[in-house]
């Protein structure tokens, strides 16, 4: 994402609006108040007698859901868009030459019908365009327009700021440690998935 933003910033023909889209302080939960109250969402009703694996799993789900809710809300109120549209554009931003719609569907892990619907909307708004695939004229490539790049750039900058604000209470070192631990978990899950697929 940062690589894309740096490329946009260096292109004077596609300026990035110098805007800040801060989260209102009331929208960011106070860490001390959360610790002092009953756990929200999926963690409600858990006790210390529950297995550690269950408690950890629900904690991960709860944190992911809470962050996603803030992102969804801010995209809707500040940019009038949705998280699926943002994810769609984020994928295209990594491939300036564009992607086949089937590949985009795989990357986003959604159906071709959903991709077609999103593409139709964004083409109508002038944010993306369909072009013939040079390697296969029967296939279509989807890529962002200059207007789409400019709008996505502003959203991506705000998105990064929102995450910085949400995760700042952890502190830099704790955030790095958590990232490393989750990386180990991801490797373990990938290996486990491979074993399950071979059985």
C-alpha cells in the first residue's frame, strides 16, 4: 500500500489531497474502560474456566470485528463508499496494468457475480475501466483510471491514519511482538491446512 501511495505522491498529474480524516475521539474505545467492563461481542459470557484456545479465538474475532466496524463506518460517512469497494480498489492499486476479473475474484475471495456488480458500479463512476486482455482477446482486464487512483489515494491515506490511531495504544514494541506472534500462528495454520487437504 505504501509503495503505491509513494508512486502516486511522486506523480504531479495525480495529486493526493492533503486531507486528514481523523476518527472522532468518541469513536475510539478507551482501553481502560474496556478492561474494566464485561468483554463485548463474542467474548460476552466467557469465564476463566473456558479453554485458553477458545478465549484466544474469540478475542481475535472480537478485535477484528471492532476494527472492521470502525473502518466500515468511516468509509461510509467520510467517503460515501463501502469496505468491499475499498478492498476492490486496493487490489487493483497493486497491479497498475490491471487484473483479469477472474483473478480479482480469487484475490478477494468473492464470487464472479459480486465482482461484476462492483465493476459495473465503478466503471459507471469513472473509477475503473475494462480493457481487452492483450494475451487473450476473449478476456477483459480491469484497471483503475486516473480519477480512480486519485480517489483511492485519499481513502488509503485516511485508512492508514485510522489504523494508526486504533492501534497506537498498544505501543510500537507490543504491536511488533503481536505481529510476529500472529505471523507464527499464520504459518502454523497454513501447514495445518495443507495436511488437512492431503487427507
